[in-house]
C-alpha cells in the first residue's frame, strides 16, 4: 500500500522528509513520489521476466498511461526497459525523455494517421494493430516511408476478467482488438499477410486492469498460443512474439493483496511452456506491460483539510464530512470505478477516538467523494494533513481541470531530497488556452 520509503509514525515521512515540510515547501494537494520505489519496482518486473523466460524474455513495456512525464521517461530509459504508449502525446513524452524508439510499442484503438506517421518515422519497435482499417493505414504509411513496420495484432481472447467492467478489456463486446472466437482475428492475420510493408511478429492481448488472480492471464496465454499453433499449421512458420499485456493488481486498502512479479511470472511461465509444448511450438519472445503495478504504490497524495462538517442523517445518525483541497479532479477513480482508498492523518498522531467519516473534495458535485466511509480520528481539524496511499496509477494521469482547479504537482523524493518533476498548474495555465 505505502511505498517502501514511507514511514507512518508520529508524523508521516518519505525518505526522511516529513509531510509537514513537504506541504510547506510544495503546497497541497500534491502527488509525492518515491523515486527509489519506482525504480525498484520497474527493475523487479524486468528481472522477474528475465528470470522466468530466460532467452525468451522479451521486454517489460511500462504502460505510460498509468503515469508518465519527461523525468519518469528518463528513469525508464536509465533502467533500460521499454514503454507502451497509446497516443501521440505519450509518444512525445517518451521521446522527450530520451527513450530509444526501438523500445517503444504503440497502442491505441483509433490511432490517427499523424500518430502512425510519427511512430513509423521515428522507428518504434512495434505497432499493435487494432482494426482492419488500421492494417491498411499502417501499411500505407510504411510503404510511403519505404519501411517495413513490425506489428502485433491485438486480440480479444474472450475473457471476463474479474475487475470493474470499465477496465475489463478482453471479453467479446469491447472496442479493442480482434476477437479470436468470432474469426475476426484470423481474418486480420490473412489481411496483414497481404502487405509487404508489414511484418507480423505475433499477437498481443491485454485482458483488463487491477486483476488480482492469475487464472485469466493463464487462459489468455493459452488462447493466444492456440492461435500461434494454427498459424504455424496454416503457413508453415512460427510467429516469434507474444505480448501478454498488463493489468496486475495492487493493494489499495489495509489487508488487500497484490500480484507480485514472482507470482505472475510463475503463472505465465507455466502457462506458456505447457501450452507451447502441447502444440509443439518453440517458446516465443514474451513481453508484458505493467503500468499500475510499477507506479501505483510509488505515490501518495497529500491533502490539507479544509472544512469539517457534521451532518445529521434522516435516521438521526451523524455523518462527518471532511473536505480536502483536491477531489475528483485529481482522483476520479472513486467516482468512475467505485475505487476504494484509505487515508491517514499525516502531520501528527491523535489519540482521539476514530469516528465514521466521509472524505470529500472541493468540487461542486455530491459524487465528489474520495473515501466513502473511513474510521478516522475525531479531532481532525482544518489545517491538518491527510495522506492517501497508492495514488500513482491513473491519478495524475487522469486528472482534469474540473471547476478550473489547477492540477497538482508531482514531487519526486530520493535519498532524502525532494524535487518537483511536474509543476503545479497555475491560474495563468488555466487562462493560457483561452482566446
Ligand atoms: N497494456 C494495455 C494495452 C493497456 O490498455 C493497459 C491499461 C495496460 C497495458 C496497463 O494496465 P495496468 O498494468 O496499469 O493495469 N483508468 C483505469 C485503468 C485503465 C487501464 C487501461 N489500460 C483505472 O484507473 O483503473
């Protein structure tokens, strides 16, 4: 839940810097990122893949959508893993951070022509194709640039992943990829083979996000490998790559489990090796795309408490509302997916009895709830600080300017030093786009 250098004691601190000092220096709300923890997580996933698959280990492609900025792209570059980008904007940040295009994979269910042109011209490793029309688009762009583009086909293996319906992606009724069951995948394979400017390297599947059991990943691998075998039977050659996507769940609440790299990898290795041997296939190059599992636990959000209000409910009970200085603009996940978070008092300890409390933001909506019900010290007052763990994935990256609230900064801490890696927006930024 908390990143490895967070200490929750008398006062919460990260790598020795107290929440109070951080709030004083950088203001609130702020995303506080534990850089060493980020690096360690990225390295762990990479080593687990390398150990699990040995010479058949492909790449860890960090899923930029979870969180990216130029500085984090530089870390990715230093660590030496790859990156998955799904828009021209994410591609631009990856390039600005110095990531070698040969380590970039381009995703997206509706890539624009200019996004495809840019990706082909800088020489991204792979484009993951999502539709029949896109096969033509990528082929045309590659031909025009005199290149042969390596591609994977995104497939939907027909899995109902155990997660929120908005973040499950591999059942039949979705906008992503080509369904294996309906025959769309096979049609796409035949279509790709008609284009000499495309080199089909293999298949990709991403079954969903925040998944906490390994079964669905194993079934997905099994179905992709069955299709690799059909390809070999039909065309007499084996495709060399499989990208098994991301989606590994993390813990948000005390007592939650997370899917560790070693647990994931032992499931993937056993599913891949047993299915390849069943079909007498050599083991392809295996890649994965964790986003949340790398960045999620590395950040916390620091808030200042504003208003504290007690509301009498119809049944006579009391509900305490604590309003913080952020809300659904920097954490939309509770409103969008009923995601649950916890929070702690970060600037002091309290012996006051905990009472049932709702933590809400400052936006003009009843649904602007960060934590629906938490037992927290009854003496929390305006000016106190609250910290919410595990906000690194899809927090800042999905932040909006709703109600013209400037988006918070990201502060990276390493070896006891804090620095801004994404600055806080200002009112000037908000006005800057208006003509
Ligand atoms: N690969 C592809 C093709 C993806 O679409 C995604 C996430 C990932 C990898 C990384 O998944 P992760 O390891 O981070 O679970 N906004 C939602 C999550 C949407 C995920 C979209 N795709 C949330 O806040 O839960």
